[in-house]
């Protein structure tokens, strides 16, 4: 009788192994870049809605350079590292680069992304405290930007942190505003200076009456709580015109400028 070949199925899962290998590759790329100080900011302008040729401030977006010299944007690696220690390291690098940039350009206002996890991290907090101690003049031009979902993770800690930082002049932005619709019950307790309306409401807003109504409502909420409203992801003049009619204060998107490594 011919022997039957047996396959050892074991407990391995090729898909899981592939995902684990990919994640490990991402961790290695980011870790190596940080160790070699191959991180930098790309700057995207945020313009005033009233005069779109006037820049209100810039957002500093972290980039890393891999061993081949390729520049990798945060959206390609943050989902894999945000719950890892490297997520805190990236936030520290962003903050250091942001404070250094503000020190170099005395007329610049700059927003830097942070997470709730980093806010509770001792190294990130020392980076902030040491940076502001060395360059106290940058505090009133620094905007710390946190996503709505992240803000909800440790909202009580964030409220205390904001109350501590704002007397120094530091401002706060709530990113992806309205995307999760979870912040409203806590919004009155926060001290956000501005909100960035989630791009899901902005895309093709000129063709979508429902998004026009929702965006108008989000702008009204922002104004009620004395916060500036920024529209994210603006791609063309038609969207710009609608957003100006709806009363947003500032506009951000490729229509006004892509992130660039030089100011």
C-alpha cells in the first residue's frame, strides 16, 4: 500500500505569521530611524477661511527615513506602533523637533500631534517640561493636537494636564472632531482652543447636503464653546466656498498645500 503523505498542520497560522513579520519589520524600521536620529517634521499649512492666502499656523507631521533613504509618513507606521513603546518615542521626537522649530522661527505657530498614552508617559512629559524650560518663549506658539478617540481614553487626566499647560500659553486642538461623536458629553469640561472637523464630513461637501448640515452643526458647537473650527481635508475650491459659507475659521488640505520638509 502506498504511504500517505502526512502534513503537519500544527498550530501555525501563515496569515498571523505574515502579519507578525510585517509588524516586526515596521518596528525595526522606526526603531532604527529613531536611533539614528533620522526623524523630521513635514509642515502643512492651515490657512484662514477669511483670506486663504494667509497662513494661520502649520501642522508638524512626523516622518522617518529608512536605511534606504526613503521618507516614510506617519500614516504608514503609526497604526503598528501606537500601542508600543515606540509610539511614545515617536511622540517625543515630534515634540523635540517641534520645539526646536519654534525656537528657530520666532513668528511661527505650530501644532504637534500627541496621544493620551504619551501624556501619561514620564519621558514625554520631561521632553515637554525641559523644552519649555529652555525655550519658554515658544509656549504661546505651540499647539498640542490630540485625536477625539485618544482624548477619551484618559479624559480626566487630559483635563488636568490642559489646566496646567494653558496658563503657560500652550494651546490645544481636538483632531477628528465629530468622527467618533463621543466627546460631546465631555466637551464642556475640556479647554480646547480649536477643533479640527473630521475629513469624513468635508470630502465632497459641496455635493452632500447631509454633510453640510452636520458640518454647520459642528461649527456651531465649536463657536458655542469659544473654539476655532478648522476644516480638514479640503481638496478644491468648491469645498472651500461651502466651508466659508458655513462659518469655519480655518482650512487645511492639499488644496492649500501638501506637507513639505521645508518651511
